[in-house]
C-alpha cells in the first residue's frame, strides 16, 4: 500500500448527487465528504500494510466504508454492493461511475490487519481531532458514561457442550493442519461418529446418568488427543495450534485426572467446591467457548449473558444551555470482558480521554463506577470531579436512620482521636489492612460506653463499646463530603444530566445493533464498537449541520399529530 490522497468526487457523480437531492437534505456520506473532506488519510494505516506485493484498496477509504456499514447496519456483502451501486457512497469515496469496487472479503482482511497492528482506535482519534480543529470539541466541560452488556458472536454452551465442542474444534484444526497424522493416530470412523456434527443439547441423552457418562467420554477423548499431540514422535508445531491450547485449558478447568491405587488414570468432572467437588475456576478465568476464548459468562441484576461490556462516554450540556451550539458527541468507547466491574474500567477510560486531550472537568456516572479511591484519585490525577452517587453508610444505625452513624463522629486526624456525639474521646486508633486496603479501626472503652445514657442509639454489640472503621483521611473526607452533597436537591437536579447517556446507549443498540457482537474476540468486538461510535457521531453531526435536533426516542404517530397541531 502506497498512501495516496483521496481523489475528488468525479464530476458526473457530483452532478448526479446534486440533481437527485436538489432541495432536500443530502445523504450522510455526501455531507461527510463535503464537511470533513479526507477524514481518514491512508498514511495513518501505513504500518498495517506492506510496501511491496499486490496493490491493495485504500485503507482510509475502507475505514470510511466500515463506518457507513455500521451506520446502516449492513453486512460485508451489502457494504461492498453499496460501494458499487450507491452514488452517495461513490461521492464520499471519490470513485467514478466505472469503478467496480472490491470483493466483500476485503473488509474482513482489513479488520484483521487493523486489529493485528493495534489500530482499532485510529478512526475515532482522527474524527475527534478534526472536530477539535473545527471548534466542536474541547477539553473540560461535562461528560457522562454508562455501560451495557454485549452478547458474543458465538453460541451459548453449557459445560457438557463446551467439553464436546472443545474436543471437536481441536480435531477439526488438527485434521486441516495434519490430516495424515490424524489418520495414523486416531480411530477416524469412531471419532467421526462422535464429532462429525456440532455438539448440542438436542442430541444429548435424556437421562442424567447417560449425560454424565458422555461428559466423561468427552474428557477421556480430550486427554487421549492431547497425549497423542504431545507424544515426542509427533510434530512439535501441532501442540501450538490455538484449538489445541484451548482444549488443554478447557480440560484443566472442567476435569480432574488422578491415579487410583493400581496406577490407572481416572478422569472425573470438576464440581463446585460446596458440592464436594474439586472446585471450578473463577468466572473471569473460565473459558465459555472454544471459538472465542475472550467471551465470559456474567450476571448483572436480572441479566445473565455470555459476552462483553460496552462503556460509552459522551459530552453533555446543562438543560439551561443552548444545545445547538455543539452536539453531544461520543468521546470514548471501552470494551471489556463481561466480568470486569465498572469501577475497574473507569481508570482506563480516563487514560484514553487524557491521551486525546479531552478530559472533562465533571464526569457523570452511575453508582456502579465510583469508589472512595476513584473519587480521590480522579481529582488528584486528572482534575476530574466525579458526579456520582457514592455508597452510603452501611452501618446498622445509618440503614435504620436511627442512632449515631459514623458521620456523627468528629475525627481529629492530627491527634488520631475520634469524639462521639456525647463528647467522649476514643481510646484506640489502630491502622490495619482489610481486603488489601489500608483502614483505621477506632475503639471506645467499656467504661465510657457502658454508663452512657444513649448507648442503645450508638451500639448494641455484645462487647459493650462502639467501634468504627475508617478509610484514610482523604477517602473519609471525600466520602463524607459526597454523601452530604448528594442529599441536597441541587445536587440531584444536576445529577439528572447523567440520564441522557441512556438515550445514547439506546441509539447505539437501535442503529448499529451493538447489543450483539458481529465478530469474535475482544479486540474485534472493540473495533466494531469504535467504528459504531464514529458512525453515531457522524449521524449526530449530520443532524446538527442541518439544524434539526436528533430525537433518539421513538415517537408514536399520535404524538406526532399532537406536535403538528400545536405548531
């Protein structure tokens, strides 16, 4: 690939586009080319392509095709046909009427190259940089972030199906890579009867005993296959096949193999430790499919899914401000395994915004993101104020709203003493570590708490005295300040601004179908989300360029009639 400037739209294509859209709003691809020009230069993707060999299609224009593909939720075939058939796409890409486009498989090859060279974020970086140049984006201000679950592009498997499919995937990979080795080592007719078709519940035995026996058969077959692959007489490169390595992990996570008193190896299934078994690995490590080793099972409230999480960050303005000055634009998307809590994703989101020089002054989040550490660290490291509900005091007194909760005590950090509401001073101040975090345990004495007239409002513990557990000073003060602020109406009215990101999530699901991953692996799913974010930004910009607000809600025909009558 030799980077070349994009051609200007062909004159005959430009005339046809103008004639067909005379007096009407031009299509999105035309507006993007007119307003933003050569948005993705080829040189930005040069590291992913060689300097010799057959000439390839322009990677910058392939990136724009992928963005339009996401904007219209098209398949690769449909996107390739749109390049050949649609005048608006030809205008945006600078193609003439005789251009035959490319085969649809080029898009898959392009995505693979982009992921292999770590260029997934490139298109969003280029768009945001262009918008900064045009004065539509800048650092500071307000942004909001929310997450949603994403279902993977592979079939959901139970543990029995996972074991069988893992063996089947390894056999298929070995058969393609070394068919003569498979024919020499395996009983091909016998294995073919078990693994010629995909393993699913519909073909499983009805009885639990037979299903258990089938699970052990899959395990024994898997161990036998690995023994053959790792035999010194076998080619060493066979054991490096991804499907073989995946089979090793699946067997380790789901089976045990021990020697009995006669020295014979016995295969057994792993069960939960509470059921008397050897124990299963934690969810964030457990492979859910041999065809996508990044996807994980997870649960959030009533939702149980196999896949990933998508975090979307966008700019936002107060209700009192004129939203027509600048549109709300997506500044970052993060894709994480489904088992990663939201608070673990927030530092990475801030690092990405810092890299783009788009850090906000205030960041609006739901209660899943913050912790005392993050509230303090975000302010100290990035100068960001997290506008989010922090965890309330979970003590018995605070939950019952009766008695003296921790915030009713005055802390003297200099002299390491705590004074209770009855003006009694603590007797012990003990720094410690709890669950890997530094904490401080404060105790009062029985002689102080025993005769206290309001002891029942303070403690009912058997030890007869009050004990407090405090975070270090910066965290304690940040928590107390945040709890006091979020109890006020002004804070609650300001925090209502966060709810708008729910509409952005809804738009992403409705327009680009981000709920279900198109591709396998975390990296390619993230690429999909980045290109979808660019598509949504262009849709919003097009609405803003044409002076019409973008309504992300579904409006019924009756509501439209009401608006028409009111006008």
